[in-house]
């Protein structure tokens, strides 16, 4: 199977294993925060100012491997302030933008450079894979029309990513989500956003708060290291809820601190033989970055919002051995390939009545398979490139497979 594409095999018949479910009942919790690369909360009480520079405009938080510039009026065409007006939202202060006249429509705002801007970039050795930009906006008063247009440096600020009139007035916000999941917003070395603002006249403001750039900042493979082996990458899409994942490529550092950048407050659960060791992603990194995820190892992750992970590294070749302890373990394919468990060497490593459990992420439940004297029942399970299985082995063993990239 080519490394460039993979197909997830779905089984229509499912069965819950009550005893097995009890083993992982402690991980079935729900997280509630989104993936955050940079967050602008626009100051704290006492920081209100009409000055266009200073602490209120800086990013409140940034994720590990990410930098962000302050919100700024680089064109010098608008009034920008951290404001707390007479009628304020509950989370004041907020960003108050006055286009200062000559900006009565979106087209006029764009032609007149009536925008504020900020830039998000990865640290050296990483790149940006974006999913969305979110923020809150509203009219500063009753006069209309007042609204916004979002553009970015990806196409040299040529196309509108989002825009429109705000139909609410302070203190009621309108929530805005800008979709950045397309191919143009992946594998970026930097991105600058411009938010153009229009209003009916000077002194009629448009107000904003809580800008959040969502996505990941994966590591870039070191192209200066020579290797006779095949190198590549595998993208893994993660949807809200629990999912079993595995790392199909051998990196120079197979710890989760190097491999995984997830939404803030995401969780990882790694089976230690008798229970789960947990790690939490706080927005600045993992609280246990030393946990490993070597090729063939698996773990549960729990994310609250859609995101993606990119694994980089070498394709392991030759005779590959993956140890199976007595009892439960999470094991995956050591190569990035959709493969049935017999080809992967798992069937030969198990005994009659041993079981494997596939995790159905869509339904958040298990699909169970048993090894009988006539093979697997109800059918032969599969490993995907990044999907391991929970394995129950009465006596342990070793998954052994010979592999080369020519297969």
C-alpha cells in the first residue's frame, strides 16, 4: 500500500467487553477547551488606554513553539485603544477600533487600508498547521453599517476570508469563526492577519475581543541528516473525543513532547500494564513530555475540537519486533501502512482465545475480536498507519514482521 494514502476499515458488527471497559473507565471524561496557538484577551481591568501600543495588545498566551506579535495599527489609519466604555461587555476591557471616517463600507475600508493586524509564527524547526481564527465583534453604537473583513498574508491580502456587518451592539457580541482548515493554511512559516473595519463616520467604533488562532505547530524534519532509509510524514486528523493513536515513523526523539502539539487541556493516556499514566497539554506543553510513543506503541488521546497531528521520521525496515506483555497492551503497526493483524505478525504472537479491541472513535465504543481455532471472529482486524489496537494476551509474545519500502 502506498504511504501517501490510507483507508480506515470499519466493521459493522460491534460488541462491548464489560471487563475491558472497566479498565479504562477512568479516562472517559470530557475536555472543553479549543486548540490555541495564540490568544489575545485584550487587557485586564486597569489597563484601559488610548495609547496604541503596550501590554493590552500583546498575545495573552501562546502555545509551545509559537510566537505572536501584538495587535497593531501599522498603517496608521485607524484609532486603536484598549477601552472600557460606559456600556461594556462583561469581560471588558475590549479592543475599540475607530476607522476615523472615510470607511463607510467594506470596499472603502480595504482601499483605504483601515485595518489592524497581528502575526503568528512558529519557532525555528516548526511550522504552522492552522484550523481556525475566532473572535468576538460588535457595533460600538446604533449607527450602521459597521463590520469587518478578514484577510491574510497567505495570498498577499487578496481575498476575503470572512466579513460582514455586525447585527449586535455593545454589550452583546457576535461570535465569528474563520475556517483555516484548507491546504493553503497548512505548512506555513508565518501568517499575518489584517482585519479591516468600516463604520458610518468618525467616532463610530467597531469593538472586538478574544482573538484566538487555532491549529498546531509540528516539528519540521531535519533535512540535513543523511539516512539511507526512506523518510516521510503521515498526517493524522483528530476529532473531538477519545481516539487510539500510534506513531508510525521513527523520529530522532519519540517523546510526546516532540511529537504531539494538541489543543489546550487535551489529554493522553498511556497503558502501563495495570492502569493508565496520564499527561495533560496545558497550552505551553505537556506536563509529562518524557512519555514515549515509539513506532508500534499506542495511546489514547482526548481532544475537544478538531485538530491534526503530523508525524515525521524514517520508515522502519528489516526484521521488526514488537513485544507483547502478558495481559493488556496497546500496540500498532511499526510502519505507516494499512495492514491486517496476520500480515503484521500479531496473529502468530497470540494464542487461541486471546482478544483484541478496536476503538470506534465515531461511536466512542469498542469493536472486539477473538482468536479462535479457525482464525479471527467475527473477522480479521486491521492496523492503520496511526491506529493501534488494545490487545489482551494470556501468555505474551512478540509481533515479528519483515518489511521494506518496496512492499
